[in-house]
C-alpha cells in the first residue's frame, strides 16, 4: 500500500472517530440570513434581507432593504422593551413586546413589505393579575420547536419570567394568564434565551447559591419551562457577569453569549462573556469560555441576538432609557472577528430590539 493510501485511510478513520464534527463556529455558515430591527422613532420594522451584504458594505450608514409597517405597532408598542424582538425562523413569525406587556405577532414575515394586512398582524397582552409591583418587561425569547415565548419582568423587589405557551395560536386581544418561571429570592432579571425545552436566564442578584462556598451577585440559570435549580447555576467573580445581562444563544454550537453594559457595571474588560450550554451543573464559579467585543467601542451594550442556526451575532447599544441607531455585527464571532458597526438610515432611527433570521433563503 502506498504512503498516499495509508494517509487517506488514516484520515477516514479519524473522521469516523470524531463523528464528522464540523469546525467550531460553523453554525451552518453565514449565508442566507436577514436582519430585523424595530425602529422606535417610526414604529416600523427595518429589514436588511442579506446580512452578509450589510456586513461587507463600505458604507457605514445604510438604509434598510425594506420596511414593514402597521398601525398596530404604533398603538400597541408605544415603548418597545429592551430586547423585545424575537422571531420564529421555522414558521416565519415575528414577535414584538412592549415594556408594559403588550405583544404583537406578524405572520408570513419573509413576504411582508410595506403595510401588513390586517389578518396577518395580531396583538395580545400579558394579564394584569400576577404582575410585579412597579415592573417593566424586558427581553423576549422563543423556543420555536415548542411554540413557547419567554418574557422577563423585573419588579421593584423581585423578578419573574412569563411563559406563553401556544404563542402562534394566541388570538386577537387575548389576555394571557400568568405562568411564572422564577427562582425564589432572585432579583433583577433582564435576560432570557431558550431552545428545545431549555431556558436560560440572567439575574442581577438574589439569595446566596452554593453549599460549602456560597456566592451572591449576578447569576446565570438554566432550567425548563417550569423550574430553575441552584445546581444549574453559574455564579461568582470568575464569571465576570454584570448588568444588564442580555442573552443570545448559538443553537448550532451550544454557546450562550452574555452582554454586560461596561459603563453601568463599572467594568473595563470585554463586554461579551461566552459560556457553553454544557457548563451548567459542573461548578458554580466558572470563567467564561471566551470573551468578545471591545471594552470601549461596545461599552454600552444593552441587547444581543444570535441567528441560532447561522453564525451571526448582533448587538444594540443604549444608556439609561435612551436607545441608539447603531448596530454591532459579528460574523463568525468565535473566530475572533471584530464587530462591524452600522448606522441605520435615516439617522433618526433608534433600536431597542433586533433579530436575525437564519432561514431567510
């Protein structure tokens, strides 16, 4: 047998042994993805139908490919929640959530342009009963295979996550009764991500966690639609967590991205911490697998989103209640690429919610 044959045989055996594992960061590649951002100034959804082209452009101020509008947006989403946009890329639904608990669902998303037909936009709301005192709703996430929405609610002294089953089936003007997910004693819940029955949450503080060595302060929890447990928690100084903890989930590779607002957290290191979803339940005080972003250029990150099945990460900035019109884009973020900053045109646009459709084509 020749040397070339032996090398080929060895390579084949190696592939079999490794289970044909794709390179880290692949997530199904980067082609065929679209970007959606809700402009609070015009109450319109800005759409860039090819995020690769947006990323590659040499122009820093870019108009959207198209806009999606509806009178329902302006009447129901008077103030979008931070991170209050998510989409169902499997079925083509987009969800908008306001700070006050109103929800708007747009169907046939990819074919929409201009004004949405009345039968393709539905508004419903979270019930008044069960809400926290002086609360604000925040990030929303969708578990598409289970058709389930998760929405954070942060009150004056406690926090909870609303679980909305049958999200695509909710009727016009329906009031959704509280189905709460929370960990007793936690406060400051502002981040949530979900996929295939698992839900991840960021909480700013709460009761101590641990047995022999106990920890307080910011924590990440992993659970189900019904419960979190202390055992599946990441907490401690090594985690580098801090406010406001917006989450983004790479379902292709099992990475959880956590944004930290460096300015308000008084931090000076990279503002995005990356953990593997498999790290929950191993130990509490774990250092992130990786850190991303510029400590100065992205010192004010408030929102993160990931394409899920494609390798795109996007972020939005803001300070206090003020949102900005710039979008941070990372192509294959775990590959070490720097963010591309894009400012929307018109420059009056401001964004508090953004989503990436990994199945746009």
